[in-house]
């Protein structure tokens, strides 16, 4: 909860969050959760959508790929806009795009139209995600920002648990188009809730340089070794996470012959592990320090990734060995993502929107690459997934360890 102690760590000029408490937490969690709810809710409907639109499963998977690409690249637009015009206006425009995209998906008559509207939906959804992180940095600094991000991520982790269940019920009751109409309602409710939030970036702290120059500054940010180290720690890990998402259905269901229902339970266990680790991180970060927890988390992910590769290559431990090592790798999310993002935002607090956008884009871009590598090298075994996850864990740990060898940003 946002308490009086938080205000002491807030940036000067930021709107004091004490008068909003859980309302601020709830709205920011909703904004950060758009990445999950926009996809998890409709996953159970993919076969029905393919039938209804006269398409095939491969084309329907493009609705996921198109969304991820739009979500990754769209963040690069919203970051500088948020630094120049404040947070609430761009978020409101993004939510409007999300509502229009969701309505377009609901009314699509062909698979191609659906893919196009999914991209519009993604570009709108990512505005809330990237700028809600910047809003946290506007209000908090250092360890408190990492703690708040962990808390928000714990709340938003509920979406992957409940999304497929709710989507399946809506599908059964009203058909797949109703799922996207439900997302229209979610977008409108969030847009209304946004009006209750303060503007966290006052006029005197906004970046007034032309947008063309602001976009060009992405190149300068990419030359900062410390920022790249933080972004890389999270980016490599995202590659491993998306490799898990892409490869675990085949590893569990096809290779180890578990039922789809049991697969859902195993997937849910990982989400619960992430939630528990985020809560623990939120408690420890002020006392232990975000950078130390980031390092420990990435080292744990590297070891767990090697265990995943061993289980995938040799069959060591059977299903239990694979599930256990994957669970440990996934749980490391709670110590890596929030701390790496908070540390990256601290490198350039005056450009929190642009940094958040760049980091988010790199994270999702790495995720797309990780999932793509699993698909490209698929051989009917868990080995490609295990190899990508192991390399991702090692890369994440290498970036975290490199932080101590990099100089502070040159502003």
C-alpha cells in the first residue's frame, strides 16, 4: 500500500499518492496487466476462431505474433510522448486505441482483418504498460520504486491465472466475439479509472525537445553500458520466459503425455511462484538492495536454466525433474524483472518514459526471439526449449554481473 513513508522518497513535484492509496495501486496494476489480459483471455477461443473465420491454426497463431510485434514496437512511440506531454494524456489515447482495436477484433470477418486489429489493439495496450512504469518512477525512487513494481507485478500476475478460465466461460456462454467485446468494456472502465489518477509528471519536469530529437535519443541511450546491462539482464530472461511459453505445451503434453488440464495446473504453479517471489522481493529490496537481488536472481535463473537443459537433454528426473527446474527458472522473475526495470529507470529519471519504452521493447523483442528459436529448432523433444532457456539464464546473469564494471551514465 502507498503510505506516508513513500512520500518521503517521492520525486519533488510528484503528485502525492497518499490521498489515493489502493486506488492508485489498482489502476496502475490494471494498466500494467493489459499485456496479459489482451492475450490470455482469448487463448481458449483460438480453435473456435479458426473455425468461425474459415482459417487454420497457423494463421490464428499470427494473431499472437502480430500482437507481440505491435506491443514491442509501439512502446518506442509512447515513451517520448509521455516524457513530452505527461503520462495521462498518452495513456488515455492508448486506451482509446485499445478499445477501437478490440471492437475491430470482435467485428472481424476474416483472419487477416483480425491480425490487423490485434496490432492496433497491441499498440494501444502498450501505452498503459510503458507509462505506468514511468508513473511509478515519477512517484518513487531507488529501492521504493523496485518494491512498488514488485507489488504491482504481483497483482497483475493474477491475469494469466484467471484469464484463460474466464475466457473459456465467455466462449461457452456467448462465443468468441464476446471475449473481445468484454475487452472493450475493460478498456472503457480503465479509461474511466484513469481520470481518478493524478498527473505524475508536472510541466516543469517535462522534456520539451522536438519529438524527432527525442526519438533520435534512443540511439544515445543504447550507448550507455549501464542501461544496456540492466536492460540485458531482463531482456535475456524474457527470451527464456517466452521460450518456456512456446515450448512447455509440447514438452509436457506431447513428450510427457500430461493432459491439457494438468498442463494448466503446472502453468499455474509457475505463476504462483512468480507472485510469491515478487512479494518476497518487495519486502527485501529496501534492506538488501535491488542490484544485489537482481544479481542473485539472475544467478539462480542461470543455474535453473542449466538444470532445465540437463533434464531436457538427458531426461534426468523425468517429468518431475523438468517441472521442478522450470518452476525455479520461472520463479526468478520476481527478483529480475522489477529490479532490472527500476534500476534502468534510475539511470535516466528525467527520461523515464523513453527508458521504460526502450527497456520494454527490448524485453518483448527478446521474448519474440526466444519463442522463435524454439520453433525454428523444434525436433519433437524439450531440448530446443531447454537450450534456449539455459543460454538465456547465462546471458541474464552475465549482464547483471557486468553492472558493477560499468560507469555511471554520462548525461
